[in-house]
């Protein structure tokens, strides 16, 4: 099932996705809560091609995790309303029954979660949990499954895998646990890995190791990855394309270079601007985005970023559509009414890209 | 493991020692107790002072308290302890009561664990729905019904008014297995109802907590069927605290704590013996039964700790390291 | 800087014993969380404390504030020795030193109202009560960017960033001289982090505060700090003025840390060579001999495992490092693309 990796093209070069692995169209997820209807995801669409790394960027409440979990059907519950389409290799996932969805999970699409400390069951040995994943999908004998587990642990760079396979999770360090999670995810050789903030809970040096690992798996095995993160540095390292989410909506999407060097949405400018860069002199004052993310129970009318945007004008009361507004980049879409020329000017704050504090 | 067991043995000796001192002191300090009252009771209603003095000499009541204590302890360990009241050997009496107590407690324990876990599991899995609400009501009823009331009601309705079950008494297993069983059904029910209610509530709550854990979500993401997720991951982890509870509850009942049940059903077990001795303010049996009970509590405490370490590999026996 | 330091830590040690035994427990091993740490902080300065999990920075903070009793060593606050003081003697000193905690969801008592949380320190120290107390608390709330009407609310009604503001207001209530901030923004979203950092910046000027700022995010630390101390496994391995640390790191661990930080710039990322440290941080229970970093250091030699390097001067402005093979000017690896001052 391993697709050929891209022909040595470095990450970030403008590749148009062949969109043939995962197609998400107009996905909406709403939860009925005591306080009302919570619109966690509102009309999000994107594609992931085989061997591609798509980064979904956003902060808490942006809906990125809910989107990822919905792809796997993990958000199904009596109080959840899910609309839209999720097609994986031309198979529609949203209508599948639980038993059919279980076939897809782990085998075709695997997921790795944020906190490796709590994502492994503490009472079972690590090897056993990997074997459990393998044997729930196929009838391999226990010995063979165990060999595969050891092989996977080695593939993710865990030293002495033959003995570590019998360790309990608490005997692993954080970085190793995350590697073990990845090993477990890859045991059945899925074609898509969804990594939900895989390195956020880890130290910076371990984070670098995990990101490197994901990159290697993508290049060597042609593994497609959806990387959920709020860390733009990590995005810059390995993503091919980027989707920026805010308050449940997609506000900008494009290739890596497009997003970093020609961002079109003020929220993206804000995110880029509030990053501290070690290779540049430090600014006097850290640029910030004023205010708080909006309530998902009662989102603002019109553009959801309007209350925090210093550039809001009359038209912003009309909800902006997600469109490609640059003729030379038909795949680069954003949700902001300002013209491209205005955007180019407004985003320049003291020589770098950022969000002004006042218009 | 070795040092751990050794440490626990030492602790057991210390606990039993402390308990024995306490019981001895309490007996000798309570009004209506003490050696004077005991002597008078042994001597009988129309006792003369001379008779009482003789009794005192015979039973060693004139010696100092520490000396009396030592004598009693020696008698316990040599099996020669004799009741003040009935002149019968205390150890023999206890031995006679063990089959009944053990039959009652072990049988009830099996029942309460089986139903407690079953009801708790169903309640958690169907949380918020009709099954859950129904089981919750049953559980709360079970916890609220006093043992003495329940026992009496069961006897009145299922034994006297409608003669399905016998009225009480214990039939040893060797004599008649079927009758042994039939005689125990009502006592088992009585003893188990309280615990079923309690355990099902605790398990329900634990399971609901575990269901929110990340590793359950990760298990689903692996593609495990819902049933496997529930049994292998949720139930398995939720049962761990139940083990602790069980150990302590079981120790309490088997050490002679099922007093009311034994009394009402006239099972002549250790608990009933204890109740009678307390009524007679008869120190030797009280002391022996208390030590008997304490022994089981400490033993089961230790077994529970060992089981816990086996069930939850994060727990290590003995070391007190706290690492960030 | 000849002025008297506000805080002077000398040879501070905090070990946690691990005990085992039959009847009486004896010590069988120790967690060497903080091992012979020395540094000083000038009034009005911000010292950044950087390191990864297990380096001991949180333990160090608590030991400095005497929330944990030091195993040995000295902590002098305004010239006075505070290590090992009794609770009673420490009480008046507590007004001068306060702490902001990392987890805004765990560090506020969910059963108390905001006004109570912020006002309790004032009440406990007998500074204000009644209407006067309320007025002071409301003023503090406004100063940290909340509104005085939040006085009667409960913590769960606030977002993470707002809760952290409450924690800051609480720390400020007693007008301390020193505030130890233990990863105050790690749990917050990126856009909120900037808000909180700017707030701490403003408050420092206005209230004349001295900060010890603990963080694992090197970008954040750089912005707020005047000086930075890098910790590894309980030891300070480098201590330098902030800008110098980033432009001229001396210790290989510092260089590795800097190299591991992703640069949010795709072209720069592609251009630079990153050194990724292999392996995990060793356990502080049985740390490596001599230089604790030698097991992972690309520059380690014989001497590194037999002789512990001292913290010595390696650059101007009191740039200290503990290494037998410090990075020289010429051979400094590229820490971030095209570095320019």
C-alpha cells in the first residue's frame, strides 16, 4: 500500500494536490449542549493527496481537533450533528455504520493524539497494545503480530525494541511514548496518519526528534499526514500545504510558501506576527491579537474575526466567502473581503508580517 | 517482594498486639465489666463472698492486670483459653463456627461481586437511559435497606408465610449439600444486597471516569470494536479500585462482622458467637474473636496491596520515591 | 553592575531521598533535582530560566522561595539569608516574594470567588480588610486587564488567559519585590501568550518588579529576559545576557536547544542545518558522572566523564558556562539560518 514518495521535491514547493486520498467537503459538526447549539466546525473543506503533509493550524476553539476526530468518526454521539462529506479513496465515511468504520480506523487511517502520557493504557504492556491493534483487523497469529510490533518499534527509532516491547507505558519517557504511539498507528500500514498536536506536550529537543520522524516516514513510506498544530514553526518544517482555522471555519488555505510569504487573512498575519523569532532582533513589544476567540455558541454575525480585526470595515458584516482572490494562485483561498493590494500593504508592520494594533 | 512481605508480617504482629491491649483495657475499664463483675457472674446468683473469692483465685483475677494479660495471651496461643461463662474452650467454639461463617461470607461475596460488577457495567454503558435509572434505584434501595429489617422481611415472607425457604439454621456441607445451599440462600441475599448496591454505584462511577480517558479514545481510533473497548480497556481499569474495596469488606465480614445476619438466621457462626459473648461480657471469647477478625483484616489488606500492584503496574510495592 | 543583587543563590542543593527498609526506612538513592546551583538577580532585572523536563527548574523555584527546604546551600534575599528559616520568620518575607504558576486551570481554587482569591493575601498579612480591601482588589483586577465586576465570579467562568491574569493579580497583591513565574504562558494559546507577556512587561516597569521567568519556550524567554540561565539535570550549564546567549551560545546543550527550535520560516528552515540531539534526558536519580551532559554531547571526550566542568567566564558581561569544550567564536554552528545581530 506504499505509494511512491514525491520525486525529491523539497517540502514547500508549490505542489497542487492530486486530492485522491481524502476529500472533505463542507463538513459541519454541531454539539447540542445545555447552553445551546455549539458550532464546533462550520463548513470546512479540504483535500489531502497521497504522500502529502497537510497542516491544520489554529488555536483552542478553532475546531481543528474536532475536524480531525470527525474524520475517524470519533465524535459520533447522540448530541452531535454531523453534516457534509468525508470521502476516503472514494468511500464515503460519514454514513458508515460503526462496524464498517472500525475497519477503516487503524488500518487505512491512523491517529496519534497529543498527550502520550495518557494515550496508552497504563495497565497493559506496550507490545500488547500494538498487537491488539494488529489482531483486531486481521487474523495473524500472536507470534507474528509480536514480531511486527517489534519491527514497528525499531522503525520509529526506539532502541532495544525486543526488550522494550514488553515494557509498560510508564517505563517509557514522553518522547518514546509518542514514538510508540506512532508505531502503533503505523502497524497496519495505513496510508494516512492524523497527528493531533503530536509534539506539543514534549520538550523542544524531543519535539524536534518526533517531527523529524514524521518527516522521514512521509518521505520513506509515502505516508500522507494531517498535522494538527498551533505551532507555526513545526508547520514551516514539514508541511506541504496549510489550512488555517478560526472559530470553526477555514479562513485561509494554500501551499506552505503561500501562507508564510503571501498570507491573505488578518488572523494569519496575527499568528505569524506573534511568533518570536530567534534569528531576528527582538521587537520592543510582542505583537498581539487583542481580545479573545469568539464563543462558538453565539458566533459574531458576518466575519467571525471582525471583533478582533483592526482592519474591519463596512462589508465585514457580510460573512466572507472562502475564495481564491489571487489570479496567479488559484489554489490559495481566503476569507477576507479586502483586496489583495490592500492586504499586501496592511500586513506590513515594522518590516515584517503582522497584525497592527490599530488600523 | 521479600522485604515487602517481611515488613507486612512485622506490621501484622504489631497490629494484633495493639488490638489485644485495647480490647483488654476496654474490658477492664467499662462499667459493668472488669474482673469483679466477671467473678460475680461466674459464681452465680446466690454466691457468697467466699465463693467469689475462690472464683477469683481460680481464674487468676487477683493477679496484676499485666500478668492477667500475659496469661490470657499464653492461653490463646496454646489453644487452652476457656470462656468465663460456659467453661467451654474458646478455640473449639470458634472452630465450630467457622464453616458457617465462611460459607455465608464466601458465598455472599461471590454473589455481590458478580451482580455488583454486572449492574455497574450495565449502568455505565447505558448511562442516563432507562436501564441506568432502574439499576440506580435498585442500588440505592439496596444500600438503604437495613440488614436486620431485610433479613426479617425475607424470613417472614419467603419462609413463614410462603414456605419456600427454611427458617434459618446452618446445615454443614458434608451432611447434605443441597440443604446446605437451600439454607444459605436467604442469608446470602441479605448480606449481598447492601454490597451489590454499593459496588454497582462505585463501578459505574469509575467506568464513566475511565471512559473519558485518552487511552480509551485511542483504543477506538485503533479500530477496536466497542465491546472490546468497553471490556478490555474501560472495565479492566475501572475494576482496580473495586479490588481494594472488596478486600476490606470481605475481611470485615469474614472476621465475624456479619453479626446481624448470623444472628437472625441462627447460623451459629463466629459472628453469632461474638454477639453472644459481648452480651455476656465474656472476655476470653471477645478477645479471641477480635484477634481473629483483626488477623483477617491485616491479611486481606496485604493481599489487596499485592493484587493492586499486579493490576496496576505503575504501583510498586514498598518504595516511597516520588518522581516528577 | 556593582549594585547589591536582590537575590543571591549560592551552591543551592535540593535532593529528594528515596527510602526503603524493613521496619525503619533507610535512604537507598536520591533524586538530585537541584545540584549546586549559583546565580544572582539584580533588582529590576528579569532572569530567564530555561531547561527541559527533569532539569530541576521548578524545584529550584520552590526551593528559592522556601516552599521546599533546601538540602544545603544559601539563598540571600536583599542580603539576608533565608534558607532554612522557620515558618514564623519567613512570614513577613513572603510579602516580598510571590509566585505565578503554570497551569491556570489548577492554580486557582475553584470554590473561591476571584475577589477572594486575589484579596486573601492582603487579608492574611493584615494589610487591608472590608471596603478598603475590596477597592484594592478591584484596582488590581483592572490593572491586569480584567474588569472590577469580575470580583464576584468564579474561576471556571474565565478562559485560560484570563485565569492567568487572575493569578498575576494575586501575585501582585502584596506588592512584592520578586516574582517567580513558573512557565506562566506555556498552557496558553500563542495569541494569548503575547498578551500576557506584554502585560508582565508593563507591570515590571510600573511596579518595579524583579522576575525569575521559567520557560521551556526559548522564543518567549528571549523576549522577556535580561539574562538567561540554562539548566540541565539539576545544574546551571550556561548563564549569559539574553542577546548573547542566542547569538553566541557557548555550551553545546544551549546550542542544541536553540537548534531544535523550529523557525517559522520555510526558506530559512530549508537552508539551515539542524543538529537534533538523540536519546532522552537521563534520570536525575543516577545522573551521569562529571559533566551530566556528556552522554548526549557531540563534543564529549574522556575528561567530560571524569572531571566536572566549573562554571567559568567565557565571554563579556558575565557570560558563564560549564564546559570543557566550549563552542568558540569560529566553530559556532548555525543556530538560526542567517543570524544577524
